[in-house]
């Protein structure tokens, strides 16, 4: 029973964390920039030219610009968040 309660507590804590706080102007600005840029992303038939949204600052870059080729990259086009 204690293990179950601990598990639910950890799950609740993990689900409650994250998001920007109103007192963090940098996070609010990044969120606004991401919201503005998400509708302008361009698709391409060439995987390297697909545009990506950097959710930390709201900037847009292509996969070609973001990856330098020194290590393997996992391309995940869907996110459960």
C-alpha cells in the first residue's frame, strides 16, 4: 500500500511540474515567440529542410542547421505532451 501511494505521489509531482511561471519574463517571451512561429513552419519533401521550432526560445531553424552530423539523431514528429 505504501509503495502504491508513493508511486501516485511521484506521478502527481511529475504531472504538476513544468510550464512557465508568470514571474519569469524570459519564459513568457519564449512562449509567445513559439506560439507566433508554430503556424509559420514550412514542410519539405527533403528531411533536412524541414523547419523545427525551438521551444526554449521560439526560434525556427531547419534540421540541416540544427544537426551537425557528429552523432546520431532521433527524429520524432509527434510528441505526447
